[in-house]
C-alpha cells in the first residue's frame, strides 16, 4: 500500500500521524509483520443507528447514534460516548482510533472504541434524555458488554447516563457493573475517576517541565477549557505543583490575568452564571486570543482542532500539553515542531481518564473496591511509566513525543495482532 500517497490526501490528522508512524516503522527491524501495520488505519466495525424517541409532548423523532469499534487485539473495545450535535461516524472513527492508541500507550488491556448521539442534550428534558439513552443501549444490544466494548462518559455525558446504561443493559443480560465505566460511586464507580483525566494531565505537565528544564513553580499556565478535565487539571497544577494558572475559558470566551486567576472564585462564578463573563479583575477575550497569550505552558482542554496552521505560529508557550483529543491538526503540528515547541500528545497527556476507567472495571470484576490513595498511586505509576517509555523512544529515534507515542502504541497493537494470527 502506498502510504505516501494517502498521507498527502487525507485531511484527518490522526490518520496522517498514523501514516507517518507506519512509514517510520517499516524501517524498524522489530516489527513481526510489517503488512499488519496498515490494519490500525481502519476500524473493525462501525455501527450507525436510528434511535427513536417519543418527546414529552407526544411527538415522535429519531436521532442518529454511533459506535465505532476500532481495534480489540489487546482487549475489549474501550472509549467514551458523547452527546453533541456534531457527532457523526467520521468523528467517532477518529476518536475510536485515538482510543486504541491511548490504551496501548498507557499499556492497559483494552482496545479502542468511541460513539455517541448527534443531539444537543440541553434541548431534551431529563426524561427524554433517559429514554434516548435507554433506546440507544437497547439498539447497541450485544455489541457492548464488560468483555466486548465498554463505554464511558465523554463530552456532555456523565455518571447518570452511565447508570441508565447499566440498568437497561441488565434487562437483557446478566447484572454487570463492568459494562460501562465512569459510573456514580453508589453504583460501582471508582473513587478518583472524576479527577482522573485532570490528574493525568498534571502528571504529564510535571514530567514535561522536568524534562525541558522548566521550573514549574515559576511557570505560567493557560488552559483552554474549564470543564471537568481543565478545572481539575488547573487546580492540581496549582495545588500539587505550585504552577500559576493565568488563563481559562469556556465555549463563550476566556479570562486572562498575567498575575494569576483565583480558580475557586472563577469556578463559583461559572457555576452560578454558567459563564465566566463579568468575572472581576481579569481581561475578557476570545478563545482564539487566549491561545496566543504569553505563557510557558499551554493546555488545550476543550474540543478538537484548537491548534491549526492559523494560530500555531503565534503560540508563545514552549510546552504544549494536549488535554483534549485531536486538538492539534497535522499542519499545526509541523509548525510547532519547527518552532521547537515541546508537545505532549493527547494519547499520552489525557490517558488518565481511561486508566482510572480500567481501575473501575478491575474493581467491578473483582467486587473489591480501592481507596482513593490506591487509585492515585496506581494512576501515578502508569502515567509516569507511559511518559518515560514515550520519552525514551523519542530520544532513541529522534522523534517528536507524538511520533514516539504513535509508534510505541502501534507496535504494541501489531504485536498482539501477530500473536493472535489473522
Ligand atoms: N472519554 C475519555 C477519553 O477520551 C475516557 C474514555 C474511557 O474512560 O473509556 O479518553
């Protein structure tokens, strides 16, 4: 297969990075069957569903639902479900592909999957949301399960949505808490799952700063985002590392103050007003403006495609840590590399969420629950090992951290495939 041709035509950055990694790996002597490399380019199964919903006013409507199962050679498919108007099969495919790589980088025994429903959940009542989630679960049928495919929360989904899935799944299968992760604590959720992605980002920031000789106690940090990942991440960077957060944002706009932001007050303001606007003592600006403000560490932690060729040249940070999936497109990535900006890629930086999902699943299957200290300690161990392994591959081959993470992940997947046999 001519990967060079495909690389010049694809607009999907994740496919582009994968093709680049495959090109590199063809030169490696350690790959058992180089033909298998291309298997990671395509998902195993793409499920497209038409989900019926009776609205509260009696009207009938349908919504499109998706689940893409990318690769399960290392373990059951694993990855989130998002409820967002932009969800489609292409987005689910890209994100499922990233999940296969992410679980491989973290070296946890899962493959990758992703899905969701093309809907704005704020346009539904809570009863409609429950019926839609139950309908979706029913239509997914045997395609999900604790040893098959394990969904989790993602954009606009939460523990309550996972609880409805557990309940609906149990109507046609054995009772099984391990069918989804990210559940409420009362229903088999893990302590520390809510902070997990943010804590993993904090660990990635700490390791990257250490590697680059950046004194984290003097570092000025900007988060694009203020949702679950960014708010936990920001707080942990201040509380546990002593860094200073000088900018955060929501989809409506950003706040910036070079002297630092009072995060607890900003959170209280946001929860009260559903907006950061009018928060006192800061400069209000757009998300695009925030990304190019002066800082040492920039952390895109909102939706995809934040960093593009349009802003990559103006970024002032020397370290960029990708808390959001697929947030840097391949043209921007090239510019960042040329400018010697150190990028910790999404599949490493935001793996903390799925790592604690793994702990949740282990606890569900063993019916034995861990305390918070154990969750944090195990997360620390796995994140530090994944960072060190990626950094060592980068050093050995003179790769960027992204290329090192992609090649290490693909190598693990392909080795598992070769051992199983085709
Ligand atoms: N949605 C999260 C992610 O993108 C977590 C997935 C999971 O826990 O399975 O990594």
